[in-house]
């Protein structure tokens, strides 16, 4: 979240007049496990309250799997509750979650069938797949990279992603979810995977950026960030 979303918004500043500042409040989590994810989600109210002190224009909840591991449709509950925290502080703020942004992005792309790459252990990846499917998009195939340590997720080599996708059958997919995680870097591989497959490629970070720009009533356009942010949607 703190790497690729600012990178995209900074890139947008080269082609549009708006300027952005970035503010963060952190929830603790070291191992990507269901228990630590639930504990982390419990800190989200505090984070929303802290960021509302800065009167930000939009908030983005980064961790996709923290939301999806809490049960089907939880992103709606989370977004509503966190917005209420900001309202109580006198600074009502639009809240975007990466989980909600991804499932909504697939609808924007009219993607009925997708393949998914995720860094999580297989049980968590299966939760993500189930969540996406319950939101109306069929997951034809997925790759769980099974990286348990959160810092190692951030260190995953982006250059490996095109080969990972090449090992999957994407022929019937309407789109490719190249990273179902804002922590796992993927932005540098998006254009290459789109060129190799001829399919639109979306990531949790790209979807979150799209939703944040829409929440700000700004044109959702970012150069080099794939089909969703190309201006076609």
C-alpha cells in the first residue's frame, strides 16, 4: 500500500493537475495467519480515528486477506464501520478497502472468469478464492505462493510473476488478478503480463487506486498501471 499506491498517484501527477499527500496509520501483523489477521483487523478502528485527525479525503484499508478472512461480504461491514468512526470524530471520510476494491474492479472489467495469483498459504488463498466467487466472479485457477512471513511477501521478486502466469491456463479467463495482495509487489509486471496474455491485468493495489480516485471524483487514469487505469473505465 505504501509503495505501489503512492507510485501510481505520483505517476498520475505527470499527466494530470492534481497533487496528493500520503498519510499512514499501521496495524500490527508479522505472520500472515488467520489469527494475526483477525487481531490486526481489530486495530482498524483506531487507525481510521487517527487518520481522520488529519482530515484526509479518502482512506484505504490495505490488507485484502484480513478482510476476506473475516467472512463473505465483510468489506461492506468494515467500510461502513470505519466511516462511522471518522464521522464520530467530526471528519466523515470515504473508506475504500482493497478487498472491496478488487471485487468491484472485476465487475468494472466485466470479468466473469479470472485466474488469481496470491502470496498466502493455501488455506488463506482458498478463503480469498471463495470470497471472490461469492461476489459473482468464477476463479478458474489460482496459485498460492505460500509465503508466511509478511516482510517476505514484500520481498517477492516481481520479475517472477510473468512466468507464474505463463504456467497457468488463462485461455478462458476474462482477466488476471496478478496480485491478490497490496503487500506483494506486482506493478512492474502488469504491462508485460497484459502483453503476453492479451488479457486485462488487475492487482489489489491497482483496484484500490481506482476506487480511491473515484471516491475523490477524479478521472481514474494512471499511466502504466494496466487496463483498469487506462481511462477506458
